[in-house]
């Protein structure tokens, strides 16, 4: 495992390591399943479909990696969109037991046009770690993504902590819901930690252990906290009190660091 991140090009831009030929089996079968399901449900409303993350880089591990895909629609008007997406995700998780999870994000074609400062999250992820598996590839039309544009998780860090805190404190939350919120938030925390030191390293990564290792080089006093966040992202706890304790300590510290490093972040 590369714990040093991926090097940038000579202009400080992120090099996309994803390739269609790197999508190995059995991941390829799951990808084709989603493509077929989307074509059946959305037909001509589809512009293109993409795989991103470890599957697109050929680095996925069965039982650990999620299948992350992005559906670009000509318009977000095909009803009922949310219910259809949820059904495709659930059917994919049920059909392929080696998946940790399956996520299908739908975005309109218009969201990938025009100025990208700050970058919309999905546009940035497609440019830096996505590969087209169906339709007309939009990735070459997107401008180069500079490392200074990579603050996509830290931009939502404070609001994500507030939302998760609210959900975890709810007396109606069940064990599975608390674990799901734990995974979601820990990934944001770990990747935000890396983003806040990425300008010091001249590299880019979203791999959780690499994010933690690089961050800890600059803030060794927080190494135990970021390592715990990585562990909970992979094996989530349902202990809401323990999660909130991490948010009160490491989470609050990261938000303060984010404000200190605000000069390195794009406006908006």
C-alpha cells in the first residue's frame, strides 16, 4: 500500500490514476450490473456513467471497498429519481456480497459545465479518480485540478460534524444507523485532515491510511486520534458517546486548523 500519496504533475495538478482496464473482476461484473440497471431505468436520460475510487484504480479489496459510481443525467427530471437510485444501490449490494457498499450518485450534466471554482465535489472526484464506463466521457472536458482545489471534504467538515452530532444524539437512531453515520463522518474527517496539510506535501490521495500517515507527519500529537478515525471508518462503532467524544476533541481541533489554513483554500 502506498502511504505517501500520488505525485502531482509539473504544474501542481492532480494526475488521475484511474483506467477502465484496471477495473478487475469480480468488480467488472458489478459495474456492468449497475450500467444495465441504469440503462433500463433511465434510458435516453443518461449522458454518461463513471466508476471512481479504488475500483477504478485497480486497488479494491473484497469485503472492504465500496463500488462508487456516478450517473450523469441530461436533466434531473426523471421521476422518481431518489427511489430509483436507492433501489439500484440496494439490489447491487444484495447481488454482490464482496461489496462493502454500493453508492450511485446522480448529477445533472449542467453541474459539470462552466467555471469550477470552487469545484463541485463530484466534478472534482471524476477529474481526479474517475473513469467513464458508458456514454460520452466528460472527464477530458474538465479543466486540470490543482492541489489547491482539493479542499472538497474540509469545506464541509464543520457542517458534517454538526449533522452527524444531531443524528447520533437522536434517541430514535438504531445501531445500524449509528454505524452508517460513523463510517460517513470518519471518512470526511480523515480526508479533511490530509487536505489541511496537502499543500505541504505536493501529493494527493484519498486512501484513508495514506491520508492519516501523511497528516501525522505534520501533527504527530494527533496521530492516535486520526488512526482511530481510520479504524472506525473501516470497522464502525455504534457507540454514539464515543463518536461524539472524538468530535469534541479531534473534530473541534480539525475545524480550528481548517480556519487557520483558510488562506490555502479556494473561496466559496
